[in-house]
C-alpha cells in the first residue's frame, strides 16, 4: 500500500491519500480524541502522540497536529497507523456510527434561500476545500447572515477568514441578494 501526502494551506494539518475509498459518502470530523471511539481508524491515529484532530473525506484523511510537534516526527507514525488499519480489514467507522452529510437542517420561512445556499456550497465551495483536506458546511441562516462550520484542514487555518470573507461571502452575495454576511461557527 502506498499512501501519498499533500500539504494543506493550514500548516498544522497534512492530507493523507491512501489510494482507496475512506468514506463511501459524507464526512467524519474528530476535532478531539473524545469522539474517536466511533472510528477504529481515528482511534489508531489519535494513539500517535501529538495528533489533535482527524477528518475523513471520500478518499482522504486529514490529520491536525499540536504546534509543538514537528511533522518529520509525526508523519511516519501516522502513515504506519493508516497502513495498519487498512491492512487489518477493520471498517473506518464502527457499525452505527454517524457520518455527516454536512449541512444542518433548516426549518422556516427562508427554506428557498437556504436551499440555494446549500446548492452553491455543494457545487462551488465544498469540492474546492476538499482539495485542501477540509470541508465547509451550512450551519444556519438568520437575518441575512450565513453561519458556516469549518472542518478538517479548514478549522483553524490561517487563511480561513480570507476564504470565508473574500471567497464564500462574495460568491453567496453575488448569487443570493438576501445574504449580507458569512460567519464561522464552532460546534
């Protein structure tokens, strides 16, 4: 098994490409070891000292590290953990574990606007940020403000504010006049 790695715009994260499907659909975000029990793979990766976050996409694993640890020390251990997992035959997610399709549900009078927001995120934004090892999902819409949740390499990325304000906010405002601002949320 050959696992490729790619850097991301976030210096604290690295994208690992195992050359096979990680998740059939959706994403799975583990911003801390607390929820990792839902995934044998996340549990293995968190066992590596210095790992602070794990995120799964369709064909990649993004790992976030503690700032005090150098990638030269972590990378071999993470590669080993990923390789051991896929060779073990265990599932990536435990039976019954939830994977996220991403967007929060929205009930209310702005249903049509929210549908347009989600469509633009799915068609224009999420594929681009997945290339960088992350995901951005809809969290809410209220009084013209779109709330988005940043995951994987996007969470804590130094360029995430620029991405939100200059990229996503401008895109949404261009296509949907009701949108006045985009703000990040932490869940």
